[in-house]
C-alpha cells in the first residue's frame, strides 16, 4: 500500500537511517520500552497525530510508537527544525525510496508558515476518515500545542458556523490559521468536530504547550484529557536544562563561529531552559547576565553567581542575547536598536514572539542580509554614518533546532520515554473514566522508572535502600522516594 507524505528529499533515507541507528544506542529508555511492550503492543489501534520537531531523535520515538502497535502521521512543530534525512528514513521505513513503507511525514527544513499549517492539518486528516471518522486520528502527541490549537479552533468555528474574516487576524500567522480553517469550513462544516470526537487524549511535550492546555482546561474548553509530559521531572529537569546546555552553544557556534569565551552573554529567563543556557555560556567562558521577573529565579541566579539586571541596563554591554522565557516581547525593537555592533540575538523559547522580529523589519531603512540560511544580519541606519548591525539567528525561532539539530539523543530518550508512557496511559485507559478533560502528570513511579532506564548506560551504581531505612523514611523500598511537592 502506498503512503502519502511530503518531505524534502526521499533519496536521503540511508543517511538518515545511519544516524537513527546510532541514536538508538543513545536512547536506552525508548529501546527498553520496545523490549518491554513490543509483544503486547499496547498501542495497537492507536492512530497518533504527532507534531514535534522531525529530528533523528524523533525518528526513534516514532518508530517506538509503531513498534508498540500505533499508526502514526507526523509533522514538525517548527518551520526550521526538520532534519530532512531523518524524515526520509522514517517515510521509507522497511521499504525503498520507490516504495516507501514507513510513516507518512509532512515536514521539511525551511517550511513557509502556509506550509506549516498545511502540515498541521495533514496529520489530523487521515485517509478514509472523511467517509468513516473512526478511521481518523484518535490520539495527539504535541509539542507547543499547535495541533491541539488547530483542532480546538476548528471545533469552535464550526460550532459558530463561521471563521472570522482576515481583519480579525492578530498577526500574519494567525491570519494563516484563520484562512486554513475558513477553507476547511467552506468544504466541510463538521470536519474538525468529527476529528475531535475521536480523540482520546493528547500528550504535550513543552512548557508553552502545557500553558495553553491549562488555559483551555480552566475555561472548560479542553475537548479531551491531556498528559503534561513537560512536568515529569525526567523531562523538564533534564531536556530543558541539560539539553539546552548542549544544543544552545551548538547552535550559536554552527551559526556564527564566534568565540563565546570572554564575551558578555545576556540570558533572559532563569527557569529550566535559562539555567541550562546560562551554565553552557559560562562554561564557554562568557560573562553571563540574567534577566528575570520572578524574585525566586532572580535570587537563584544571583546565588549561582550571575549578575542579574534589567535588559535596559545592560543592553549596550551584551555580545550575545538569548531569550528563554516562553513569554512575549522580551527583546523589543528598542533593545535591538541600542545593541552593540554585531551583537548576536537568538531565542530558544518555544515561539518566535520573544523577539520583536516584525517590528525590527518595520524599522525605517533597516536592511536584512542573508549570511547563510537561518543567519541574518540586520543593518540599522545604513548609510548614515551611524551604521551598525545585529545578527539574528533562525529569524527569532528556536535557534538550537534551526541552527543546529536540537538536543542530543540521550536526553531526548528521557523526554520521549515519558511521551510513550503518556500515550500508553491515555490510550489504554480511554473510555474507563480514569481521566477527565483535564491536564495530568504521569505518576512519580513512572518518572523514577524513566530515570532508572538511563542509569546503566552511564555506569551509575544506585544505592539500595534497606527495609529499615525505608521504614524510617516512610517510603517503599522500591519507590517512589519523594512526595509530589519535592522540587529536585
Ligand atoms: P520556565 O517557566 O521554567 O522558565 C521561564 C522563565 O522565564 C521563568 O523563570 C520566568 O519567570 C521567566 N520570565 C518570564 N517572563 C520574563 C521576562 N519578561 N523577562 C525575564 N524573564 C522572564 O520555562 P522553561 O521550561 O525554562 O521553558 C522556557 C521556554 O523554552 C518555553 O517556551 C518552553 O516551551 C521552551 N523550551 C524550549 C526548548 C528548546 O529545545 N529550545 C526545550 C524545552 C523548553
């Protein structure tokens, strides 16, 4: 049977397969789930619409979901994050370039925003589901919440019988989403409502997507149960921190080749991602300055030995500026206008609204020069004698995925083992009343299991708790060892 897909270049599948093979070695959590559940196939019957950076590591996730019985359609959750060779290998699967037999992937590096929202719709619309909705997606695996958002907006506008006109668009991207939905409503008044009716649950990867899920649940609008994978300890305290500690300097170096040592680096936000970013830059010898709005995180940064300042106070000193907040308008156009010549500006928070890119483009006389893909020099006040420029990475989008290849396999194995367990949990308990239309985290015992699965590979010798010690501490010998309130 032929599969539908849209990727950059299917002939790169062997290159992707070699990388996937090496990544499997570095992803012991996922590989042990294959060994544990490969026969039982707990995901048989699951049809997962996946929206998560289409990298080599994600290929191992996708193929683990398939090994556990799931059918999958996949898109990337960012226009720049796809590794085209990984996408090719996943599409080809056990087949050939001529007769692919893998998973339908709709992702390529350097999508337009129109392409991006087309791919989001493609993973939600399954072949045959127009005639028989029960053949459609019944699970979502999301990163940043865009697949979930599109579905919820679709249902909302189908109920209203109309999608707002172009004038209602908050920005360019919102206008594209509205036009995708308008076109869909014109063809089929109930498409998204039927799709949503089949969905048993969503597992969400990142801080920003979890925020969106909580907002939906608080308004009573969440259409199905959700598991917040991000707040598994073995996700956010590992991927967000140690992952960025690797992939942020990787992205800056691949993009610019600038020596980080001796520079002044300003990191906006000192949450999990900010902590990893600051440590990485300091590790390279930069003098790091933190900006924070939360007094607890500001105090943590100070106690960790960083200067903590407002961006306005230090904007003229920084050589490198990195946003990590998950908020918006963090580096504003007035900041960029006040930066040093050739200052580097980048973001690793989930969405591109942390840096005011549209406002930068609207500065009178500004010129944009492409140094190479995903690296742009923005020349300010050209020809005035005051001419200077800043270097913006990945157009203000996730630079660790746009300019490099994202987090390495070992740390993603932790995150994705949580993802697979969340999918099993939601899918196997669907219809039992176990989960309401709320946002849940995985039980702590599973969190500890994820960590346990990664110890051997690092040669970690874990101390065993004796029954007497366990009784004294009031915890089971086999765990879990901490209360839910423990912060690690
Ligand atoms: P977090 O909530 O732990 O940290 C964000 C920090 O930013 C908080 O401490 C907050 O007080 C601070 N903040 C908010 N507004 C600010 C402002 N105006 N100025 C200065 N600081 C401000 O969130 P986490 O887990 O660190 O995630 C941050 C973002 O990174 C999210 O969008 C998340 O989805 C994304 N993320 C990106 C990854 C990547 O590979 N690039 C990996 C994991 C998460």
